[in-house]
């Protein structure tokens, strides 16, 4: 059976209201001994997730109004009840040790969620300020359409993406033989890895530079062979030499391992040794 909590946000229709009073709900995982996962999807607002020494998910949230002053869902007609979900509700459910938190369609919601440290986390934010993940040990996936992603004091594997914002990740341990990916359209990528990490790095920046700590065992690989393209124009065949591959730079850490990808269109890539 699914446990569900529908939490009214009390958003105003005529103004971008401020509601500074945080609300709180505790939602237990079904099996404290089995793997746990938290999925946060469809949020508009800040999302902060922190690992703690406990068994339940503790969800605190603050609603701060709607976009474009567009309204709260219409009240049901007299003598009727709503079957469709209220578009200004926060929906939190638990099923099979997976807790899902879905945001209101129009309203802005700022979330702070505490979960047991050993919990895998997936976060998708449509239009918020920031995603912050701290003290988590598991698989981490974070996507922010318009803001930075910051991961600190965590362990495991990471896939982090932003359309416009800096990607920052500091890992205490990495999962052996697990690939990782860090990407943003506009912003720096700054990642700190344990000194004993073994990985092969694939790095690309269109408008920036790539740096690493001087005492980190990162060795650049020679570029791949130039791509050749044959074209025929007005009966004549010519061979054009293009740039090396897709423009990526390659390197290994401690002799190599699973592939870690770093891609930014406009920003630097910085790789640190913890």
C-alpha cells in the first residue's frame, strides 16, 4: 500500500505571497534494512537534501507564491469533491522503500529534506535557485534547469547537470568501476576526488580551461587522430582534415578506471585531490 500525504500550500492568487512559516512532515521508509531511495521531481524552488543518523525522511517546506500571479486551483462546485490533484499541493509518497516528492505545478516550494545517510538520491528541479546535497552515501543524480548544483561531504557515484549554473562536487569516496558525469551549459565544473581514485577523464570546454592540482596523479593522454572527411564538389574530390575528434581532452587518474565525463560550454573545469 502506498502512503501518501497531500500538503496544501495555501498560495495566494493575486500576489506573489510570502509564507515564511515552514511546514514539516515525517515519512518513514518501509524497510530500514533495505536500500533506500529519494526522488524529488518537478520542483520550482530551492532543494536541500542532507543525510543524518536516522530512519525516516523529514520533509520541511515553505511555499512562496505562484508564477505570474496565476491562481490557486478553483474550489470544487457546491456538492462536489475534487478528483484531480490540486496543482498547488506538495505530494509525498512512499512505496517499496522509495520516497517520491512532487512539487506543485505553478507554486514555488523551497524544500529541506533529511534522509538516512545511506540513501540514493535523484533530484530534478525545473526552475529553482539551487540544489544542495550533503552527507549522502549512494547514487546521486541531480538536474537543475536554471541554477547551480552543489554536492558536499558525500560518497558514491554522481551524475550532475545544469543548464545554467556551476557544478560543485566534493566526494569522500567513489564507487569503484562506476562512471560519473558532470555537465553544464554555462558555468564552471569543480570536482574534488579522493586521492586514490582510479578513473579515465573525458573533458570538454568550449570557452574555458582545464586545471588540476599539481600534486594529483593526473596524466594527460595524447589526442586522438584527426578526423578526415572526403567531399566531392563539381566533380573534384577533396580530403578535409578536421579538428581532433570531438574536441575532448583525455587524462587518467592513478592509471585509469571508469570514465568520468566533464562538459561545459562556457566555463572552466577544475579537478582537485581531496
